[in-house]
């Protein structure tokens, strides 16, 4: 009887699974509306006092989106002040709501993936998982892999869809 050989495990394919890279820490949101006068007007002195007295440790180790749910004019420096308070407390902070936070986490994961030596590699991007902004994730990873890899496939190593092959 001939020995069965697992060719997938012996292949030079590098399998990338977003679930292994995307930070699953708790997501939270900071709403600037809480620091506005009557929930509508930003007064610099009062806003700075609000930020100084706020319990930033509530965001310890979390991924935080920074939003303003009020229909108010918020100067750019207000967001800048908030991010200085989150730095060193939050795991990751991003400007915007849930979708923007997820995109920031995806970009962080892609940066981590690209720390590997993928020059000339044959890459399979796994197609399953719980990514909320799936199309963005696969688009962005593919875009960033194109200059370095020899091929990109989608799916599982035993059953892939060819996406890209570097011209010779």
C-alpha cells in the first residue's frame, strides 16, 4: 500500500488568518458630547477640566473609538487633546465610530503581518473568520502584499481561488 502524503503541509504556501492578528480586546467609545456645555458647545476651559477629571482608566487595555454624537462644531485640537489622554491607557485609539475602529484594528493587524519576511512568498489569505469589515480587510491586505509576494490566493490551502500571480 502506498503511503498517503499530505502535500498541503509540505507546500511552501504561507497561510494568513486575520483572526490570529486582529486584536480582540474589548471595544469602547469616548463621546466628546459628554464634555460639551449643554451637550452642544465646546468651551475650552471647561473642556480641559472635563478631560483632566475624566476617569481614563475605564479605557485601560481597550480599543477605543473617539466620536462626537452631538451636532456641534468641534475644533480639531479637542480630538488631539482626547488622544493625548488615551495614549498609554487604551490599547489602540481611532477617530470615529465602530467601522473606523475596526479598520484601525485591521490596519494594525496588516502591519503585524507585514513584519514577516514575505518577499517572493506564495500566500493564502484564509477566507473564514469574524471580521466585521471583511471586504476592506481583504482589499487592504492584498493591496499591501502585491509589491512583495509572488502569488496571492484566497481560501484554504487545500482549496484556493487564485487572486494574483506576479508576472515573470
